[in-house]
């Protein structure tokens, strides 16, 4: 499979990206190199290889969550530039 310039332009349109002609050529080259690499990987016989789920033997090694400091509602609102009883006041960002 080969990527052509029209495919790069369609991908750019879908991703809402803008490229000049030099950048389009670079992306075209990069995408084709990625596909060539994937084709090489598809040539490998992996029938006897089990899927790798974890990179090491340890699973879900997480620390326990500890509450270090709790802010009260009043403390959180102390430095607010604008507040309305129990809430932060912020400028409107969405218009109808």
C-alpha cells in the first residue's frame, strides 16, 4: 500500500491541520516509510509467540492513596478573585 498526496491532504483536512508543500512531501515520505516498516513486520512468523501483556512480571504495582492535606470549601475560595457564596465566578466562555 502506498500513500499519495491526495491521502495526505485528506488526512490533514480531517485532522484540521495545515501544511505547506514541503511539509506535505515530508509527511508523505514519513507515512510511506512507516507502511514499509509495517510490511516488513508482517513478514515475520509470530505463530509460536504468545502476546505480551506486561513488560515485567509485576502487575499493577501501585502505591496506596493517602490524603496529605485537605482544603475546606472556605479555604479554597479565599484566594478566588471572584466568588459567589459557595462557587468560583468565571467569565462566560460559551455564547448561545
